C-alpha cells in the first residue's frame, strides 16, 4: 500500500510538473504572441540602415545666385530602400518653418536668400525614421549698374526748363532689366521707354505750372536685373549735369520820368 501511495504521489508530482511545464509553455507562447502583436519596433540600428539612392550630394553647400526661378535641388530622383527588404516610405524633404516646426517641400523650390538646411527622411513599415541633411545657400546676387545717367531739357539751354519744356532723364543698364523701373522727376511720375534691343532707357516729363522750381530731383526705383537681383534707387547723374526749372515769367516795371 505504501508503495502504491508513493507511486501515486510520484504520478501526482509528474502530472503537476507537466502542468507547470505546460503553463510555462503557455506563458511563453502568449508572451511571444504578445510581442508579435505589439509589433516591437525595429532597433534604431536597423532603422538607420535605410539607404538613400541618388542622394543630392552634388548640391550640398553649393551656392546659387538668386533668381526668380525655383531651385531644382533634386536633379536625380532620390529613392530610399531598406537592405532587409522592408517597404520604405519616402523620402520626404522638409525645411524649418521658423516656428519650431518643419514644412514639407518638393523640388523645384524657391529658397530664400540664406542658407537653408534640407532634411530628407524615409521611414520603415514601423514608422522608424532615417534622416540625412544637405544645405542650399542662396546669395544676393549683384544688381544692375546704371552708367551713364544724365538729365537735360529740350530748351535751347539744356540746363534750364520753363513751362511746356520737356525734361528727359537718360540711363543705361549694364545688363538687361527684369522690368521697367519706376521713375519720378520733379515729384512727377515719368513716362519710361526702352530703346529696342538695348539696355537704354529714357524717362520724360512735361514741365507745367505745378512743377516745382529749382534744381530738378529724380529717383530711379524698382531696379532689378533679369534674375531678380535688386539695386538701390538712383538719384544722381554720373556726369554732374542738372536741370533747373523756372516757370515764373519776368516782370517789368515802367517808370515815368518827369522832367
């Protein structure tokens, strides 16, 4: 009987051991399944192994002269791939937006006059990002130079102008202008014309009773070359010539002498 009881106890222990072992297996399976369903993130080392093909290395820190056209910073289509064969989304190009965030951009893009850091980001299926950066620097290009700049009237004395005379401001740019500049002469908006096939311009006004008397002032504004590079306003001639307006008719006093 004792041996029978011992045998039964041994069987009971064996059954309990098997139950515990089964429970451990169950827990292990549940843990594994939980791990699978929880979609444990791929390690950062794996995420960082995303490879960018045709990354725009050719424009890293390259300097562009500003123009009115957008900069094609992605001359060759950039792709991203994962060496493990996982699907990759992107790449996405972003730049700082000045408010602590970023703005997505596409090529071509009109960058401001400054150095802009462009971030290229791709993500694996679990949204782990890999990023690279490059810089695009836009410099303020040199604006147009006007030379010569001269002023004259159609009066017999070209340095003087009276009512109904015409004052002409002539100027020549050293390069094509992107648009016709705005010119004021003696406080009046002038009519500006361009000589065909040249960079020569003429701005004119007609002198009338409202034209201020004295040395004529002028301003040539809105100067930009064909690439959009600006120049400062011009308000002086290059040859020191001037025009003086005199619209006051002379008066004569007749005195009668009594002898």
